[in-house]
């Protein structure tokens, strides 16, 4: 398990999937805001769901987010589109509704940075988030990410186009939390 001050990132357990499916994926508005793919209903127990981990897939590292104290499941985190040639990857996370607004997101980003830069030896991490996602923008910037641009009207979300903010962090600029 990878540990932060408030959270741990661990391998996905089979019993995490129904919780993540019900509380994150089945919330259509939340899912539309957190994924570039259109929402579609997925049968419970399906091996098609986004929270089912393929351990052979090398370009994505998926984690379940748990509270440090009791190990309660509080979300999903991923380093995705890992490019070993260019040594870069993207960060994504979703927290259960009950875990939002408690500073967990900032800690998840910090732990994913440690994983990307220290464990995987990457050079660059990137985050794309909706321009109105203040929590993710704050979490990224508190971890040293720099706004690099705005992708105008690039995300189709529930009937409207929304700008996305592109943030990046280089290994040389990363300051790990103690």
C-alpha cells in the first residue's frame, strides 16, 4: 500500500467494485463530469465496468483510496495513459460523496505524485479537469502543478460544452510532502 498523511492507495479488492459502481458510476452527473466517455448503464457484477482492474494492463495503474486510520474505502485513483518512452502519465481520482471536502483529494494527488515520480521514474505528470472543478484545481496546485492552458469548450457535460484546464508537474519541480 502507498501511504499519505490522510489516505492509502491499495490494490482494488473485489468488494470495492459494487461500492464504487453505486456511489460514483451510477451517479450520472458525477460520471459525466469525471470521464470523457458517455455514461451508459452497466449491469452490476459486469466485468465491463470502469472499476474492474485488468492486472495485465500496463498503461494504467488503478488504486482504491482508503482512509489512513480505519481503512474505509473512500474513492478511486488512477495513473493513466502511462507512457514509458516519454516518461509521462495522467492523474485521475474520484472520491465518494461522503469523503469530499475533507482534504483527501490533495493527499491522493500527493501519493500519486510519489508513485509516478519515485516508484515509476516518470518525468511528467498531467491533470486535465473541468474549469469549474475548484476542488481538483486546488488539490493539483497545492501539490505544485502549474496551469499550462485551457482547452476551450472541450468537454461535453450533460448538454453543454465546458472548458478544461490542463495542469502539469515535472519531476524536477516536485516537492514531496514530508
